[in-house]
């Protein structure tokens, strides 16, 4: 009896997930684009969790040290292209500039992004 309840609850959750996904797809289906979220000042992990897995992504260290960005929770976003709110389609590459958490954004990058 408990097994049926668990399976039934799982089926309800699966249907709810399909309904939410269908609603989100219908909202952006008119022109095939969706707005780019604002990532500036947030952790790099947020970029990976908010963008669709099929989105092309270019992440680089803007500190001038040319370090590899390997562990996303240790990095903070300081630049992004395209800007927040811009329409994002499958052909667009999102470019993210990051620095290690605890480091400040270099002045040359801070002035160039305005």
C-alpha cells in the first residue's frame, strides 16, 4: 500500500514538472528567444544552473592572470555578454568574465563594462 502511494506521488511530481516546462516553453516559443538573466556579482555556479544546458558558454578569468576556471563555486561573475534582459537564442554564445571570490574586479574591466 505504501509503495503505491510513493509511486503515485512520483507520478504527480513528474506531471507537474512537465506542465511547468510546457508553460515555460510556451512563454518563449513565440520568437524562440528568452531573456538573459543578470549574473553580475553572483557566483559562477548560478550561471550553470540558470542557463539551458545547450547554451554555448565562454567563461574566462578577467584578472589578467589567465587562470583556468575549474571549480565554479570559487568564482564570481564580473562581466557578461549579452547584457541582462537581451534575447537569447540557440546561436548566441554567452561570454562570462570572472574573478576568484574575495578578489576585486580589475579597474580596466570595471570601466570597460559601463
